[in-house]
């Protein structure tokens, strides 16, 4: 016959296991946008990329196999704002977003700057210089728009997509556009141009990228995903995945 102490210990053990099983069993909605090299479709139409591999490795470690859905960023934002147990990546963690979501990461450091046409004589040496140029293209509502607005920029041309800003730059409707060093090459190609058609003229700011979880997602899920990510960093799996996509050690530094 079990002693009272052993009986209580058994109940604690069973409840803990039931709780873990419940967390693992909860279905998640996973969303991302097509954003090379973080997440994109390869030549065979397979979803791949640095963040895709990181997320799938986390899923394997926590026992989750829900599919990743590729959607426009605005739709992903709508989903994560309205639903529990919803994840969206890759999202920059900003003061404006801090209290809106729960955070898994960081997964990547990113540098954002101003790009001008390759034949432009535009020179910018400070944020104050940047505030004086005629128009700067930004993707409406994203980190670049939010950050520059917070910094007092009044010369922003807000577009519905980064492609729109890139095309406006190339036909001379704006003086510069904002982009991350990770994204300029794929954006140029998607816009029908080459990365050599633009040049980096000024660094604006840096920000870490995360997997965002909706505010109503179970904190236990977020904790479990963060623990899995941390274990990946400790056993070097995280480093190995990032190395596959790093072409410039200065531009694309590895998160430690």
C-alpha cells in the first residue's frame, strides 16, 4: 500500500506529465511571409530558408508537426492579432510591438538602411541629413515605417509593399528606400532589377528578429519553444543552420 507521501508524489508526477502532454498536443497556426533568405520557395517549389529550418527543428524537439503557411505579411498580422496559439515569423522586436506579442528568440540580427539608385550622388551622413531628402520609401506599418516615424521623419512615402518602393526608386519618384541587408538582393530580383542597380548609402538602425506568438497563446508553449531554441544554440544545431545561409560574416552575424 502506498504511503501518503508516495501517493502525493505520484499525483504530482502524473499531473506534470499530463500538463506536458497537453502543451505538446495543442495545435498551432504557423505563419510566415516569403522573405528570402529567411523563408522562401526554392526552384522545386519547396518551402525552405534559414528560419524555416530553425522552426522545423524546434517543432521536432517539442513534438509539434503543424504545417507552416506562407501568407502576405498583413494577413499574418491579422491572424496573430485575432487568434490564440498563433505564431508569425520572422518579426523584428520593436518598442511598438513589445507588449502586443510573446517572443521566441532571438533568431537573427538584422541591419536596416537607406538604399539609393546606383547612379545617385545622394550623400547621407546622419539621421538629420536623411530627414531632409525629398522622399524615403517605406513599407507601410512595418518596422522601418514605425521606427522612422518614432524618430521624427516626416518625409516618408508609405507603400503597400517593398516592391512598390523599389520600383518608385528606380523610376525616380523617391530619393531612397529602406531595406534590410538580408533582403535587398531578393527584393531587387522580385522587382525586375538586380541588386547592383542600388547602393547602400546610410545605416539607420539594427534590430533582432524573433518568432512572435499571439498574446493569447499559452505561455507554456512559448516557454517550451524558447527552451528548445536555447538547446539548439547550446548543441550548435542553431549555428549549423545559420551557417548554411551566411554569405557575409559581417553583414549577417551569427546570434550567440
